[in-house]
C-alpha cells in the first residue's frame, strides 16, 4: 500500500505552512504528522538544494505519493519543477497537486498540463520583459533620466573632487558633504577614468 506524504513550503519564516497542511487535510488526505515536511525557503532555490526536500526524498519509496497544494510549492522555475517531477517519476513516486484538481503530475495529463503552464509562464515573463524594455525606451526618448537619482548636486560633486585632490580622506569628504563613503569613492573613481 502506498504511503502519502505532504510537502508544504513557504518562502519566508514570517509565513506559516499550516494553511497548506489544512488544505491537504480538507482535500481528504489523512497524513500522519511524521509524513508532513514543511520548510521556509524561497521557491527560487532549486528543490535539490532545499534541506526539507532532501529529507523528504530520503523517506520516499517506490509507490509513495507526495501531495502539494500548488505547483509553485515545488519551485518557481519551470525547468526545476519539471526535473523534480521527472526524478520522482523515475523512482516510481507520484506527485499530486491540489490546485490542479489533485492531478498526478507524473501522469501523461499531468505532464501536458505542466508543459502548458510552463509555456504560459515563460510567455508572460517574455511579455513583461518586452513591456519593460519598451517603457524604458519611451522614457529615454522623452529625455527622462533613468536610474537612481544623484545624491549630490554638480556643485557638491566638484567640491568632493577638489577636496580629494587636496588630500582629504574619503571619510572626511563624506562627513563634510553629509553623504556616504561609497558615493565619494564613486566620484573619486570616476575622476580617475
């Protein structure tokens, strides 16, 4: 008989995985507390690099089932999620996703669904990049200054250069101009170029 495990991941320690545990229970999975793995780690970290995920893998045997509430609990990167699901499938382990109607991601339908979702996510990311580039280009065309605003005026930057040439330390210049040492060092380095 197959054993059922739950994998519940949150991104930060400020969050709690308890909602995911409750959702899995509400879906009809009666999982022994010892088979619930929770962790607080960003989804951008590959599953293979997460301590909780590795601990779960050490417990799993062929025929077992892993339940997640959403596909993004496995990861944010479509390639990582696909690799994770394929690795589980190769070991004879199924993975069910509640947000997809409890679909087994290792099934042919699950694989197709993941491929479509991955393609849509990649398409959305590409659209966002295109819109960002178009917006930046429009702003440049309109003559807007992009990037972080200067912390010092032209007059203050010239005073900093004069003080540095006069032998003042970076710290002394920063104190005089009420700015950071990093700002003064950037001015110093730019004047050397």
